[in-house]
C-alpha cells in the first residue's frame, strides 16, 4: 500500500516536472518571435503616421510624461536632414468600453495630426472596433468631414465628440470608445507639445486639452451581439448626461 502511494507521488512529480519543462521550452521558443513581431508592428506604425524621415525614430525614442499625468508615454522623433519634422506618440486610454486601448498618433511640429494606428484593444466587434477606420475615412466618403481627425490641429478643432460639444462625430452606437480614442489623442498631443518645446524651443499651435479623462467603466460580458449594442448605447446615454 505504502509502495503504491510512493509510486503515485513520484509519477505525479515526474509528470509535473516534465510539463513545466515543456511549457518553459515553448515560452523560450515563442518569446523571441513575439517580441520581434511587436517591434515590427511598432516600426511600421511609426513609419505610417509621421512625416517622411531619414533617421531611426524607434532607436531614438524617449519617454515624456504629459502635464497632469503620472504615466510616461513613448515619443518617437522623426527627423529629416537632422531637423525635427514630427513625432509619433504611443498613447492609451483606460476608458474604452472593454478597458484599455493603445494607439500610436503622429504629429508634425505644429501639432497637426498626421496619422494614427490602433495597436491594441478589446472593443466590441462591429462597433468600437471600427475606430481604426472611422476616424480616418476615405476622401469623399459620406460624413467624412465630421469624422476625420487627420490633418486637424487642436488650435482650430475641438477634439471631443459632437455629443459633448466637440467637432468630432462619434462612432455610431460606440460613443464610449470614441471618447476613449479622443482621450488617448489628447494625452498624445500633450506629450508631443512637451517634446517639441524641449527640442526646438518653439511652442506648437496648441495641444488637445478638451478630452478630459473620465473614470474607467466596468466592461460587461454580453450574452449576444444584440445585447452589446443595447448595453453600449444605454451606457452612452448615461455618460452623456455627465457634466
């Protein structure tokens, strides 16, 4: 009897050690490729959102903490012939419908938005998920003027949703995601302004200040796609009533 118990314990121990070794091997084998893919995605995003450059913005990245913030943002300077022509800023908002969203925004030295790329999110498919195309519609697309953020500057544009008195039309039935997108944009704009001031001594026309961060909202677990639409729309109505 005792011998059987000892054998069982030894067998379980051997199995556990073997499983741990296998998992460790899988992690070691996949860690490198995952990190390489993440870096490639970052490099491609920086290249896509900034003015033309001839330096290596990723290699020259620095951390900037926007005014009023505690969390630093990565700023990637874009230079042409040694002169700063813009930046890419990796920003975030904790106020997405399903939690944190991460984006990279591009700016010229005047603070005008030159592009953006969505890096990570868990927003609702078919709703908040559309932020990557909603806010940079194709030229001539119906409603494009009220949706696009590309080519706009905070000196002349109120980067908040129209429901809150701003100039940007929110994604249909996804106002929470839209507010989060603009919250992240505001944070990135302030980081860009700080970097440009430190680099050149010049003050950009303005930084986005209108998108005031709001407390993060709990992400419900909807039973169906229909319930997602109703839940987000109803929550949007409640948030709209906030001062």
